[in-house]
């Protein structure tokens, strides 16, 4: 059974991961904010789990070289059902349903 998390818990977890990555890269809040084109408060809110805009989140991920995380949200489409339907040959004739013989 999977464990349910609140939105606040998920935001806090993401913030902790962002902060840990920033520290691994030896960046200060100011350096990260300047590189991402954001204010220090915007980065601080992201790291504390208070939320921010999606654009801010993506900007920070790019600076932290973690924009690959976004790829996990959008899996590659390998089969397009609509193109499969279009690729089918059109029917050439109609058939009446077969009647079964009573035994």
C-alpha cells in the first residue's frame, strides 16, 4: 500500500532536495538566485517548501543541473493510438453477422 503525502509534505521534500543539491554544488543562496534570475526570497521559499512559480522551480533546476528530473514527469510516448487507427486500411466491404445453427 502506498503512503499518502500532503501537498505541504511533498513541497517540503522537494525543497530539501533542492537545498541539498545546492550545497553539494557549493552554491550560496545569492549565487543560485543570481544564476537563476530570481530573488533570494524566491529561492528561500522554494527550499523551505513554501512554494513558488513553476517558472522559478524550472529555473532553479536548470542552474542546479537537475532539469532531468522534469523528464520523469513526462514519459516518452512510444505508441500513438490515433496514428495506429489512421494507419489501418479502410474496410473494403461490410459483412452480415453470422447466424449460429441451433443444436
